[in-house]
C-alpha cells in the first residue's frame, strides 16, 4: 500500500487525489492536529499553573490547589487516551542537576544508570531552575504528579522517588519496590526518613495521588505562614517538615529506618551504612563533601562487586517484613485499647504508642516499648500479647 501511494504521488501532480490515498492523508493530518492540540493544551496549562505558583506570595494555598486541580481536569479532557504514554515503570526516579557545571553531581547521576537498567526504572532529571532554587524541587514534583494523574489510571506510574544530586547508588540490585507499603497500607502516601533535624528531603517516595497534589501545594506556600522557614538553611526541607507534621497530612506519612535508603556519609572517610546498602547520601558534611564524593565515586567504580550484593543476601527483606508487621501489631493494639481509654493508664499508654506510630515508627525499640506499655495497661494475658 505504501508503494502504491508513492507511485500515485509521483504520477499525479494535479489537485485531484485518488480515493485510495485520500483517507490516509486525512488520517495523517488528523493525527498531526491531535498531537498539536495535545502539546498546546499541555504547554498552556502547565505554563498557567506555574505562573500561578510563581505568584504564590499573593495567592492562598486553596486557590493554588484549585488551579492545579483545574489544570489536571483540563489535561484529562483535552487529551485523547490513545496519545498518553506510560512511563513503563511503577516507580519513576526524580532528581535535579542544574546551575553551575558540577562533575561530581554528574557522576552521582551516572551511578543510577545500572540500577535503572536492571529494574527498568525511568528517571526524570530537572535541568533548569523553575523558580528560586529552594522551591524548584516541590514545583517539579507537583508538575510530575499532575502529569501522571492526568493519564488513564492503567497507564500511570504509581510512585515517584525523589533523590538529591548528592546521592550515589552503591548497590544496583536493591529494588525500590521492596520499600513500598503493602496493599493493606493504601492510605500511606509518603515514605521518608528523618533525623534529629526533622524530615530529610534528600530521598523520599511520593505516591501519585490527589493527596500529593494538596501536600506539595502546601509546601510551596508554607513560607508565608511560617517565617522560620525563610530563616532555615534548607528552606525546602524545613517546609516539608512543617507541612508533614500538620494534622492534615501526618496520618499518611510513614517514616522508615533512614539507613535503608538515606544512609549518610559522616565525613570524608566514614560511611554510616554497610556493604549491600542501596545508596549513600552526602548530607551536611561541610567542606568534606566534595572530597568524599570524589573518593566514593572512584572507589565504587574500581570495586563494584564489593557493594553490588545480591538483594537476597542483604538484610533488607527480613527487616522490611518485620517493619510492616510491627506497624500492624501496633495498630491492632491501639484498636483494642481505644475502647478502654477511660482508664488513665490505658489512655497514657495509647498516647505514647500513637506518638511512636507517627514519629518513631522507624525506631524498633521505641515501638516495642510502646506496644508493651499498652499490653501492660490492658493487662493482657500471655496468650493475647503481641510482643514480648
């Protein structure tokens, strides 16, 4: 058929068109026009959305959220389903490398390649500043969540994993899916880590969900309500910490043991993690950062097998299984205890375990202590105790 169309085109330079070629020409034209409509719609909507975000000092968070939601609906309505393309992976990695050339950040970015190849992860890299450098991370994440939510559900990626430019992958055999919540934790929308300074925005997982749109809008606006954020050294991290502690969002956040996927390089020579860990984060080590990054990139390039441990030979599987089961048991105990809170001892034990479940779930011993306190307050017999 293609050969016949070529012959027709060569033999006829007139205005007339054979019945056989006309439908194909019309179809090609319609396809081109549909693609153009899609691109114009997406471009216009995202530009308008980010224009509003740039004016966030004068626009309230509810208006920002409403504008973002309207953009999402417009994209869905204007774009034919047949034109959407799935990322192809359940988890999409997201990072940013922009500004002055930095070969160490580029080396850290290259360290993801083998991990992405093995597990077929897509990776989005922000190469240009969107707004002031402190707010480009949540703005970019918001645009990606909106883009995914606009797709038919079966074509969406389910999670975004943010990692900063100072993160180096050590063990490419660790699948990111292993950290995700089981099916019975469907209301968990953010997985992250924290330390003595609060939430660490260096590495975290964000579910593609309406909740994430609302949360990111609040992060972008948080500085207007909390002046201390503007005084913070890391404004983006301070904004995330403030929003994720609020009543509106903290119930959907789960903190995981930090060394699972956010282990720190403590100084030029000391790594707090272990052989087989997924990555190293060069977080807050001052003047040692560039020396440490250069050294780690060189060492891991020369001794890949030292760090590239098969997943089944690491401790991840057993630790992760125990972690989620511990949360299940804590929730089960709280469910029983809340019906007996008129007892002061039970009330205090419930308060303690509830706090641990919200902010200390990554600490095995504190969780265990909180569960034992509830069991003791309830005077449960040995046969009904969930932890010892």
